[in-house]
C-alpha cells in the first residue's frame, strides 16, 4: 500500500507540474526547424552549416554578429544548437554577444547544457561565456536546467565555472531540488545530486510547500539520494 500511495503522490505532482508548465513545446528550448534552417542566409546559414570560410568572409564584410532570426536566435545560438564549434570560435573571436538571450530567454551556455553537449559548453566557457546568467521563462540558470535533466558532467562543468548553486527559480526550486523532483532517481540524477552536495549546495532550502530536498527524496523512495543527503547533514 505504501508503494501504491507513493506512486499516486508522484503522479499527482507530475500532473500538477504539467499544468503549471504547459505543453512540452512551451516548456523546452526550440531549436531551428528544418524549414527555418532552409530559410537562413548570411551568418545564420554559415553558422548552422559550420561553413567556417563563409563565416569568416561575412564577418570581415561587416555582417551583423548579433542579428536575430524569427525566434530571436543569433548566429551564436544557431551554431550552438548545431554543435558547430568552429563557428562558435569564430563568432566569439569577432565579438558576438556570448550572453545574448533568444525569445525563450536561453543563452548559448544553457542551450549546450540542455543538449548535454559538454564539448560545446567547455568551449563557450573557455571563450568567456558566463555560467551565472538567469535564463528561461522560469528565471532559472543553466545549472538548474542541467540538474533537471541529470546531465551530471555538465553540472560539474557549470559548478567549476561558478554557477550559482542555490539560485531559486520562479517555481521555487533550486538545482538540488530539481535533480530530485524532475528525475527518476537514476544514476545520472544521483551523480548530479552528489556533485551539487559536494560543491556545497544548501540542502535545507525547501520548495514552496516547505518540503526539503531530504523530504522530497524520502517521499519518492530514492534511497541513494536519501543517503547522500543524510550524510551531508540534511534534515
């Protein structure tokens, strides 16, 4: 009966979350569609296809580095979505805005974080992009987005880059809380939680209903997470 009650509770919370966030298309980043990409010209097209020679030529000709497509994406956003790292390098070297937000308020760092693209993220951070920006319609961060998805390698990179560990988004969740409530308690979410705890994330910050990370992990039966939190002194 306790297992059934837990399943019902988690399912109820998931339904409430879906109602809050809206349909999946409204809750996630929107990469360029095939139709959009086919309409691209100039820097956007060169960035999308990773055409370094054309990109360099356009930059020398004075093409606007931070031009926007219909979704507010700059060439840097497009290059990051497409994992075109040489394009990322060229645009950054030319002075493209590394912290620009597209219409859904995602920057290149958060785009790479959500995509679990550790190589592009490493490059962006090395080029001077910030891991500290407030991004997305949820007033979150790249760290929160990565913790939500259990992208543990990304989480470690962002922590090393100084991402704010205890930022609270407008759902009243931290990265630590999201690693629990938006995962399934699997190995990568456990590793994410471990990385956050080891970095010093506050284990006492509660959700809007006053539930601490430990209480949330206990309610879901996520024993490995419970043990990590208890060892860290969580209550």
